[in-house]
C-alpha cells in the first residue's frame, strides 16, 4: 500500500528535521524519511541569529534553555609563521546593535530538541529507515524505502546529505573537490572564562577554532594535514591538553579535553541546481564546505527558511515545478557566493605565495578598521543581502529628502 502526503522530506539530520517542521507548520502532511544516525554527532554548531529566529518560529529554541552559549565577540588571529601576517580582527555584536551574533549548541542537543518537536507534531509521520530510491517522474513522486514500502508526495525535500539519493534521482549533477586537510572536533573545559568570545586561529594547515559552550567549556574544530591528524589522535590525554593550550596561546588557561575526538576529511561540493522537477535540495544535499566562519548549517537553515515561500497548495505537477524553479533561483546567489568565499579563504591559508599572503593580510587589515567595509562584512555575515538592502533603503530615503527639499524650494 502506498502512503500519500503533501510533502516528503528525506533525511533526518538538522536541516531535514527543520524542513519537516516548517512544512508541517504550513499546514501540510509530511512523510519524514529519517533513520536514526548510527553514531552520535560530537560536533557543535554556531547558530547565527537568523537561524535561531527560525528555530524559535518552529518552537524548538525554547527547548534548548541552558544548553547554549552566546557568541558576542568573534575574533580572527593569524597564528602562522609566514612573512606577511594579518592583524588580529575582532567583531563585536554590539557594533550592529545585536546582543549576540548567535549561540553555540551541541549538535546532539539540537537534534534531540528537533526530534522532540517532530514527535509532538501529528501531521508528521516518521519512517525510521532509509530511502532506497526515488521515482520523480510521476505527478506525485514515489519514494521507496529499504523494506519496499512506497510513500508519495507532490513535493520532495532532499535533505539526505552529500550522497543524496533524491538529488541523483532528479538528475542534478554536482561539482566535488577535496582538500589536503582533516578536521578534528572535540570539547574541553578550561580554567579561565571565555567571556562569550570565539577565536579562530588561522594556521598554515587550516583554522584552529575555539567556540564557547555554557560554563567554562568550549568546543574546538582543529583543521590539520591528514598525517598530522594521525599524530594528534594518538596523543596521550596530558599531551593533548598541553598542545591545545599552547595553540590557544593560553588565553583560556589550562585545558582538559572532556569528549571523544572525532575526525572528518575535508571536502567541498556544490550542486549545479538546488531544485529540479518536484525535488528541492537543502543542507548538505545542496552544498558542503570546510568549517570556517560558522557558515555551513546556517546556510542550510536559510535553505529551509526559503521553503516557507512555496505556495501552500500545489494543485498539479506544473505548479510544483514552477515553485521548485523559483526556489532554485532564490537560493543560487547565497549558496554560490558563500561556497566560493569559504573555498577562497581556506585555500588562501594553504597557499604560501607572497601575493596570496599579501591579499589576505590586506583584506583582514581592511576589516580591522571601522569604516563601511567592516559594517558591510558584519551585516552580510549575519544575514546575506541585509547590508545591501539597508544601503538601498538609506539611498531611497536620501533621494526622498532631496526631492522634498526641492519641492519646498519651488513652493517658496
């Protein structure tokens, strides 16, 4: 027997859970194809305020009380030994009239809160097994599960990661690349308070990023060459603690690692389209890049937020395809620009050529100032397009005032 829904979301990660809740909140019945992850995710995510606003809209954020830490200062420090080094740059949320840029939260805690809300939502039916195949050609595409069960929906949301079954079924190609880097993630306690400051140390091998957690604890994303990752994973607890403190330049005092170490090879991927036919891509089914500047999941959350612009009622296949084409166009500028920016910054860390060092140092020097470029970077980092829309609004207001002044002069 085939089960029918208004929409089917494939993928039980953070973006998939948020997508299922948002679609259900819009009055749709949702089939949620979401097997449990075999391994607990030990990573954390720095959620920026627009992502938090979405989670609050979905009645998820309040379930995380006491489990997050605000990010009020974000600092970039050049920890390389190269000839041309960039100045340390600090961004404060008060500069853009925000209490915080966002909050850092453990992925496992966030996923548990999302799962709880999904369990409380009667219009979401969860299937705890993977999708075996997707047949997107019919008026209502069919998703076949691992046990042979079939479910259908006019709309398919692919949130099933870098090896997306739904993306492949839609015939959407990807551009994939790899980096000579591995990321080690862990959490640690420290003697001195972090004061809500996140510090990203840039090294010749990649970023070494400390992000606050609640209390005197922080998470760490440590990007190194694969051969160096092997050495780090083999360190004794005392040696590991000393090396982390040294690399942090003792800004947090003595540290003690309090979690298992997890290691991930770094790669990049971007889809050539972010929707086709009846299938829309969100999260890592659409894009993937290194953990720099708190962009990964926040970009995925903006994918999810765009789903709210889909029409509430899609009467036929033609209306579905038109809505998905509009989604593709809406997401393209944000995804492409963020992917290129993160890729360029990461490659600049790996490149020892003097012109590249000079360009990177010059760019960060510009951001270290107090001019309009810094304000633009701060606002664009939080919400793409906000700085330009604000500029447009100010320009329109200036023109309006000039016209009003001319009118008054003519009346005289």
